[in-house]
C-alpha cells in the first residue's frame, strides 16, 4: 500500500467506512430506483431541481441545497408518494463563455468573432460538463438520491425547443417586445444584463465625484454647478435639471458667480468666503443656455434635436439630498436621463461604445475605457484633469458608494441606453403578486419581504444577450420589409425553411433563411436568450413539453416543492414565477411551485466568503471521510442556514454531531445488541408498566409528532433538532437507567426493556431516514435482523410512522424528576462526594399551595429513580414557599461507606473487563488484595453482589500470576490490587 493510500485509510473512521458499505448496498440493490417505483397510494409528489453549472467543483453552497433537496423527497416518499428526482445541468451563458475566453486567451467579443462562432461554441460545449464526474462523486457520497443518468441539459435540442415554445407563447400573449432603454451593460462581455442580474454584483467602491462648472451663454462668468459620481458621462451631457420649486441662490466668490440650491451653500462653500447676490426658484432657471463642457457634439449639425440641447429644464426627480440640487443629464446613460431626453426631445449623445470605450469623435480621450476593471478611477482622473485645466472644475473628492459589477466577470457595469428584447413583466405584475400569496415560503418572511417587495418593484425583463453560447432568440426578420416571424419548434422552422433542423445553437440556425411573403429573405436576429430564461423554462423543458409528456406534465404542475439559496429570490425563483404566471398552463393563473425552502449563504468559519485560493474551508470529500456524510447532513439540516440565515461553516460543529448523535446512537444499539440475540421485535408499540418504558415511548411519539408536523410545514431545522435531544434522552437516561434491567434476573422486566429498546430503535431509524440515511439504514438493518441480506428490504422502502398517543403527563413528570436529580447531583458536587458513595437522604422542597401544603405529589416509581440516580436511601418531600430546592444529608455511616467501597470495586473490575474486550457471555475469575481493613470488610461482606455485577464466577482474596489483566486502584484512599482471568 502506498504512503498516500495509507494516509487516506487512516482518515476514514468507522462511520465513514460504514457509509461506503451502505452505498454499495444501495447501488447493488437499486434501492433508490425501488423507492421511486414502489407502490405510491398517495400519487405523485413533484419536485423541481434547479440546474447547477458543472464548470467548477461543488462547494458547501451546493451541498446545503442538495441536502435539503434530498431530505424532503425522502420524507414524502415514505409518506406514500412517488417522487421522481431528475438532475439537470445549466450549460449556457456567461459563466461558460467567460471560462472559454480565459482558456482561449480571448480578450473580448471581437476576438470571438475572429475565431469564429462555431469554433467558440464548440469549445464552450466541450467544457460545460468538465467537472460532472466530480459532482456525481460528491452527490452520491453525501447520500443524495437523484437521477443523474437521465439528466436534462439546457444545451440539449429538446430542452432548447421547449424554450422556443415558451418564447413564442409569450409572444402570442403580447408579452414580448423590443425596446430601447437605459440598461446596465458589461463592457467586457459586450452585452446587457437583466435588473436581477445587476443586483447580484453590487460592491462598495471609492470613486471620484466632482462638481463641474457650466457657464451661462448670456452671463459670462456665471456658472451653474452640477455634481456627478461618473465624470466620464459629462462628455455626453446635453442638459441640466433643476427642481421647479427648489430654492436656489446666485453666489459670488472671487469674481466668479455660481448657482446652486440654497440649502447646500454651507456644505459646498464650507471653507470659502461667499456673498449671496440673490435668491431664485428653479423655474427662474428653466431655458437658460450654457456652454458645453466638451465641444465634440454641440457643433454637429447632423445631431437630431441639437437646438434643444445644453439648456436648463425642470424635473421632479431632482432633490437636494445629495450634490448641489442640480443634476447633469446625459440621455445615453441612465433611466431618468433617458426619460427626460424623451420628454424634452433632447439630442441623444452616446459617446461610449458597447465595449465601454470612448468613440473616435471624443478626440482627447478616444479609445480609453471609461471604467477600467483594474483601475476604475483612471479615466475619471483624466476627465477631471481636463476640467481643471479649462477652469470647468469647482471641486473634486473621493466618494464611496455601492456600484454594480458583472456577476460573472467582475467588470464595473455601465448604465447604457441600448436596444433589447423584453418580457413585459409590468403587464402581469398584479398576477405575480396575487400568485405569490398562494406560495408557502420557508422562512415565511421571504414571501412579503425580499420576494414580495421585489415583485412590487418588478420591471420589464431584458431577455436578449449579445452573446454566442445560448439558446438563440427564435425571431427571423425580413431584410426587405422588416416583417417578423417567431418560431416555436424545430418542425415549424423546417416547414418555413425546407431545411432539416437538428441542433438549435446559433452556429446552425443562423445559416437558416426563410422566404418572406414580400419576396425578400428573413434572417435570424443575432441575439441569444438570457440563461435565466432557460432555467426559468426548466419545468417545461426538462420534459420536452408540450412536444412530449403533455398529460404527465400538466397533471403534476405546479410542483409541490423547490429549494435554492436566498439569492435566487431574484434569480431562479423569480424567473420560474414570471414564466408560469405568463404562460397560464391549463388556463390557470398560477405559479410553478407551491412550497419553497430558501437557504442562506454558507461562509467560511471566520465569516469570509469561501474561496479555494484562501483555503478557508475543508474539502467536502475529505470531511466525509473524517467525520461521515451523515454528520455533515445533520449539521446543515439542523442549522438556521435552512431558514435563509447565513452560516459560518465549522468542521468542529460537524465533529460534535458525530459525537452527540451518531456515536451515542451506535453505542445504544451495541448495548441493545449484547442482550438481543434471537429476540424478535414487533412493529406494534409495546405495552409496559415500567415507568422508563412508558416515558421513552411517550418521548418517541412526541418526536414523531414534532418531526412530522414540521416536515409537513417544510421547517426542516425544527423537524431535525429534536432528534439529537431524543438520542441523548435515550442514551443518557433511558438506557443508562435500564442497564440493570437488561442484566437482571426478572425475565419479564428484562424482556420489556429489550422489546421497548428494539421498538424505539426501529421507529427512530425511520424518523432519521430522510436526514441521516446511512445511520438510519444501519440501525434498521441490524435491529430488524435483515442485516443487508435481503436486497428488497431497506428503511427507505418503509412507510413513515404515525405518532401514537403522546402521554404529556409522564413527559412532564419525568422532566420534574430529572430536575430534582440534577439539583441533587449538584449538591453532591458541592460536597465533593462521588455518586458511587450512597448517602442517607435527599430532601425535596417544592412550592406549597395557599394552605401551606406541598403541591408536588410524586409516585413511588419516580422516587425509586431519584434514589438510584442520586444514590440515596430515602427521598423526603416537604413544602416550600420559594422555588424547587433540595437538601442532601452527607453524613456517612460505616454501612454507607462499605456500600460505597463495593460500588467502586465493581466499577474497577468492569473497567478491566472492558479493557480485555470481554462480553456479557464471558465469565471471569477475580483476584483481589488490600491491606485496608475497612475495604477488606466491605469486599468480603458483599462478595455475592460484586460477583453478580461483574459476571465473576469466583472471587479470591489472593494474588496470582496466572491472570489476563491486573491493576492497582485507589478506593477512597485505600490501595487495592485487582486481577482478572477469563474462565
């Protein structure tokens, strides 16, 4: 074995190795397939899985989504539903194109055009599923059941054909239009972005802001001041906007005069001596003409509406919150600017091309990038230098603000007036808001909060991209008469073109021409669809609807459940919602999902974003080997990250789950296993009169009820968290308090303990199955005795259990008893007396009623528990005015001391048995010696009890060399030599 393999083997713990074996069992027995194919009395439960990109390896953000997408379908499968789980891959769009450009060393779109679209798209296709194998390994290893063999891909012809159908359906409903709007573009990618894509890339950056001086034509030496955070747009300035009712002033400083809002004087002139010449209203400034800061366009006689340019206009959007109360207007760059340009028929100056560079006519700055990625202030500095040199700069300073960047290539975006194809979302906004009311969101505040508010502000969705690797817009336009034809299928395109259509990508369909009625030729427009349009079409396209699976799809629409991260409220969730509302499948006004869980972001332990280059998070595959996939699953599923809160991922947290849940439960099973040979358990709840049995069964029913209720409400953390508490109760209270029952001579009581423990483990395995599928399988297989022999049997083929009657009284009473025990043990700690040392008495003082009598009535069965747990001979109850209190009698008689010694000896002998790895079937010969008389007496007088408690055949007060193990121990200050030999 190589050194590396040895290292890997050492990392794998028994839980991880157990999971590997279970994975092999599932694969060999096709358990997942059987769970989908088995009888489903409740019908179909439809789950949509959002497609990830396979251009990188899966991280914890993907894993947290995958874990909940596994737990919910497993649960509803056990509830008697058929839950198909189809995997999908996102294949198109900027993420893939940017990676291809980087690897091919292409700087921008011009390089792609030189290379050729066909070669570029071929390369994109070749890298789309580069990491698919790694994804399959991680998804399988974490125990997620999903069909990755018959997956859908957004680049498949069938999928793309359904996208065309969606587009044409919206076109026929008059919800698609081509418009000229101010939008954000990425100059590096050379394409527009939708408003929800823009929201994903905001960053706080420091820019240069400036106050420029606009000299009035009729009043030389008088300047109107205007403030901007984008100095590069000043070249495109054609107007200034004022508020008609805002108070302005004319101020004189050092022979120059300035106009600005009155309330901004102190802020703007804070370190200058000034003189107010007069006050005026905004309406007094309207129509005043000023000299352009730059003369590149003002003298262009071909410029339309030139006569309306470089004047002052009034507008409602002007305020005095920032700047100087006067806004510079560049209609080519900004929504308000563009709207004002239309209102007043201003000249349209766009001095920057779609690649983000100044055009040739901008002589002093031609070719400069206006917002360089490596130094976003660089060009603004040059503009400000120019203004200062020409006495057109009043003030400059650094300005920190949130600025949009490309969500994929990280380039600063430009607000740029351009053409795009839109879905007219504003037309269906009321239906979007109405349909959202019918969706069950977890957490609930997302419905009317983040998602609801986004819907209220919804704008038309720009769906066209000036790119290459994507689903082409299916629009053909005649070069002669501009007639448009929208195509909705391959068959339709073949009918109109007389050509065979197989692949629908750009390099193929762009060659297909359609004859127009006018005799001209129709060619496809160059744009491709936004990849969010593709993922939003997923419900229809994954089934190639409506060309195939029509009845099946319509019967199962909308989906019962979807889940993704909080960022998808403005991504996948939104596009699913928009398209479903627009399409009205089955003529119903509905969204595409009924229940949705929104997870938060998984961050590194220090709160930073997880990044490979920072090595600030554990590799998922290695984590599974160190701690187990189930531990990781439980850690995430019980976390508030499934309630849209962020999580600082901690490997220590995963390790604690392993210790507190898996290790504890496996120890319970191993203890049960020691006594359960040939013992058959029943699915029927046991009937026992033992208070511990009654209590743990009540707790089990309480757990089933809680988990069921919260899973039905899609609150996974609330469903999962009680499992850890229950396992703790099962181990540290029920099994520990029942140990003597398992070993005792009372056959009926012993069988009652066995029957109850077996039943609890059996039902607990079913409760855990959706969340910790490996441990659930292990426990179920062992407890049922199947032990992986029958491949048709699995906990995941079992039905979900119905909760029996929850005995709230016994649960409440046991809580009180455990509280008393806790107080009693605390008193022992204060007195520094070990629990193994019996004491005479515990007094319990509980609050009295108005008559002065104690309210707490405790049955004998509980009193015996308190005695055993606190190790006292008697428990006395008294009334008390205040809260519950206990008093411990710490006086030690000789008799009590001897019993304490006996218990210490039992403990040490059993520790030697454990060290020797003996079982309950193994009897031992015990040898002992001590010089302490009290200890000798205690052992001699309690030999029979010690032998019984240590499974010793005989005890001899002598030393022997013929032994297996020996140890000298300290018993209450006395030295005792102990030795054991297996008989």
